[in-house]
């Protein structure tokens, strides 16, 4: 007595169902990741310096410096930049030019204060006005002085 077993085999792999990604990653988040990557390449000796990165990337040394200066941001700000929500339409909520002002500030505590002020403003001003107002605010010397700045 013989038994016949019928089997059906798939020749194709089952298709994975991936969630639809809506929006795009903000440009400044990509630049922050690039700065971290560049730093790793320099530390590991893969490239000699920022000038070599500029030559390989076909950009100016000044642009590489601008990107690398994002590493001067406080760690919490770097993390916030890396995990900015996807942009579904329109302009990015934070642009690299605005972060240059923060990165120029050496004190991380001060950077955090300035970032809070920037984000609290309903209509963030152009960078020149922002820089001007932040410079005025940093001229306050004692905590007792009224250092509030209207960023509108």
C-alpha cells in the first residue's frame, strides 16, 4: 500500500510588510549624524584631518568646519537634534544656521538656556536678529539683573 502526500512549495520569499514612513528626516539631523561620523573617521585614523574630509567630499574646509562645530553643542542638544521628528511638509523646524549661534557658545549650560529661549518663541526671528538679541542677553552679569529678552 502506498501513500501519496501532496506538498506545495513557494518559490518566492514572503513579502515583508513594512510600515509606511511619512515625512523626511530634517537636514540638520543628517548633518549632526555626519559630524559624528566625520569625528569617528578622524579619530580612527581613516582620514588625516578635516581638510582631507573636505577634499574627499568636494566641499570647502569652511563647510566641514561648520558641520564639525555641531559637535560643540551640549550632548542633550545633539541628541534632540538627532531625534527631531520627521518633517511632513514645509520647512524644517530647526536649521543648521540657527544652531551655529548655539555652537559658538562654549558653556553647555548657557547653550541649554539659549535653546529653550529659541524654542519658546512662537515666531523665531531670523538668525541675525536672534544673534543680536542673544548677544545682548549675554551682557547681563548677575543673576539678579533682569535678562529677559523678547525674541519676537
